[in-house]
């Protein structure tokens, strides 16, 4: 009888190779709605769940931001943090060609190319955060500093203030 083998994503393989511990959460998901759907289906604390957004500067330079799932990216702050004149969200149809991931399964780890990446400063105070594992229906929990190191990222405030 064949053993059920866990299918690893690029993100999980990177973390394994770097010997970074993480916890995998999976859930059934036929259609991706938004990041809050993952929070509800997994029963997780919204404060520790983060989404990955990809922006561009108009000259096909891309920048990745990992922010709380319930927050909005402040494009002006993001542009300042990346020393760009302005940034805009990439169109949904560009997500897969640019990152190699699909909408709802995008993560800062293992994209087609290594883009400048910023984790919102709010993650620094958390003992653990949850981000996409690189496919819809899979999330990983890990220390923010470990994600920062694995993604070649840095922390900075980039969300809209309440």
C-alpha cells in the first residue's frame, strides 16, 4: 500500500533546505475568495495571518510586500521604502507570469525571481506568523525573522494606518 506523501511546495523546500522550522496547515478550497477565507477555514487568529502582494513601478520592476491579511498596503509608504517614485498593484493576470504562483497561493518564498521584499513591521513583534505555503489551500506558520531571512526581506511599516 502506498504511503500518502506530503506534496512539498517550492516554499517548503526552501525552508527545509535552510533548516527553518514551520508548521503546515491545509484546508479544502475549491475557489479562492480572499485571505480572510483562510483565516475562517483554519480558525486562525487574524492578527498572525499575512498576505503577499506584488507591485510594479511602471518599468517592469517588481516589489513584494507581506502584510496583515486584514490590512491594506499603503502604496506611498511602499514606494518610499523601495525608493521608487510610485508603485501600483500588478494586474491579477500578471501574478502567475511574474511570480510562478496563482492568485491565492502567492508567497514571498520561491518566486520565479527574487524580488525586493518587505514584511510589514507589525510582524516583528509576533512570535509566529502564517503565510501562504505556495498553493491554494496550504498555509505555513513560522517565525517572522525566519521568513525575513528565507525571503531575503526586511521589515518596514507599509500598511495604511487605522
